[in-house]
């Protein structure tokens, strides 16, 4: 059978960068180690801002170059266990003072970087009295759509707030993506109503597996809370794994024969009518 075992690491990153990375390494070890009669995961995925989730004043100390110390440590873990590792995301240094990228890095089983994605859509919102955020104060947006190959299967890279922009996921699907990664630090306020719904929608409309590891629990500043519920959704919209509200690892088996059968029986991607959408004109006018 053409299957792939994936593990999602759910963590409560806070202001201590070294403690966050050590905890991520511990959970990578757990995810990659056979247990209970099951093999270790072939793919392990970490959440957004795995290195630091705290006040903006700490972004400078948290940020690193790529390659750098964090990628060296995560690459070493990937090589140690012979796994593909999605390093969630972390603050990447730029040439602009006090500005960083929110960057996700994918490692192969040799510990080599095979893909790097910089978050395109930045979390600038104001739900008065509930959630207010201005990610663009310190983060620069990326501008590249990124896919990579894992054991012969195309994967698409996205991060958190990207989830609300379906055009990105459709472009990834048109580039052949069978797995859509969504490492996140979704807020409790929005997550309780939107997280499951949006992830299911992206899976169903693109007929792809969605793998979404999340941050959980309170973090600085002001004891803001992340929703957790790290999720794996199949292309029918069925939830294959849903993490409880604590740090830990959840796993799921992705069945690519099932995906191929579904795409054949319900060929919504093949049934598209791009001529009617005036895609070329819309892109040129953008």
C-alpha cells in the first residue's frame, strides 16, 4: 500500500527560545520512535513560531539566519531518525533592521534543507475586545509559492493565517500537492469557531490531505492563548487525528491510493473551467 505515517507535534512555546527548541527536540524523538506496535513517523511536523512565542521585544534575540543554529539542530534530528521534518516556522533574519520573515523549513532524512517557505499572509486583525494583532510590525511577507517532494508525493507549504486565503491552496493543488502543511499558532478566540471548518474546507476543495500542527495554551504577552487541536484531515474532510489540549504528539496514516481513487471518482480538480474564471486577465490586472 502507498501510505505515509505522519506525526504532529503540539507544543506550548513561550519566551525561552532554548527551552522551546529542547522541548521540540524531545517531541520529535517521541514522534519518530516506534511505540505500541506502531512504527515511528516518516514525517514529523512542528507548529508555527516553534522557537519563540512572546513579546515583540524578543524577536531580535529569537531570529536566526538560514542555515543557522536552529536549522542545524532540526537537520540533525531529521538525520538521526531518518525522517522528513517540517520545522514549523521561526523568525528568519532579513537585511532590514527590526524586520524578520516567518519561515518554515522542510528537511529530508539526510538532514538537508529541501524547501523554505516564508509566510505570505500576515496576521493583521482587530477583533475589538477579543483579538488584536499586527504581525507586519516586525514580519515581512514572503512572495513565493513553495512545493517539495516527500517519497514521491508533492507537498505544499503554508503557515497559519494563510489558511483563510483559498487561492493559495488551489495554486498548490494545481502544482500537484497531495499534502498541504499548515503549521499554526491559531488564537483560541478564532480557533474555536474557524479552525476545524477551514482545514476541512481546504482539504475537500483541493482533494488533499491537510496536516496542521498547532501551538497550544497560554503565552506572552498578556497570557494570550492558542487553540491547539493539531489536526490531520483527509481529502473527504474526515478528521484522522485531533490533538487534545496539551503538549504532545498525534499521528495518522495517509493513504495515497484512497486519494487517487477519490480524485478519479469525484474529479473536481479536473472539472475546473479556468477559461470561465478569466484567470489570466485577473493575474495580469493584479
